[in-house]
């Protein structure tokens, strides 16, 4: 009898606990350039295997809100698509298409530089 009561309480309280937990979203900003100082507007930036994404504005800038930064980002444009894994503790990503280069930043400081293959 006690087992049934405890089981019933757990079943009833579980959804309440899940509802009360808010998911913290992190905003990651992107700057996409075709070549040095030449923004790449209209580039589409998505989280891999989802429909969550955005497009770069006229300055080649965009932002995404993510539950965590341990995700793979896919960038689509006229030509081959680019795919790269984000790293933790970043808030800004610079991508240069011509140089095949991604630079990750946290609070304005360079965290990591990565050459891409595509």
C-alpha cells in the first residue's frame, strides 16, 4: 500500500518539477564575412538536424538562442555548406568563408581559432 502511495506521489509531482525548471538559453552572436571586411548577408545559420536557425543581416551578423553551446552549426550559402562544432563558454563566432576560418570569442577575448575543411 505504501509503495502505491509513494509511486502515485512521484507520478503526480514529476510533471510539476519538469514545468518549474526553466531552460536557460544562451545567445550566440555570429559575424560572417566572405573575405576580410566584406560581410556576407543572407547566409543561413542553423543548428544541425533541427529547424532552429536564422539568417545573417546586411552586415553579415546574426544571433541564435541555444540551450547549450555544445552543438553543431551548419551555415548555408551559395556554394558548399559549412559545418562546425561550437565550443562551450563562448558568446561570439566570427566566420570567414574565403579563409575557411572560425574564431570563437568570450566577452571580447579570442578563445579558439579553427581552420575548416569544406
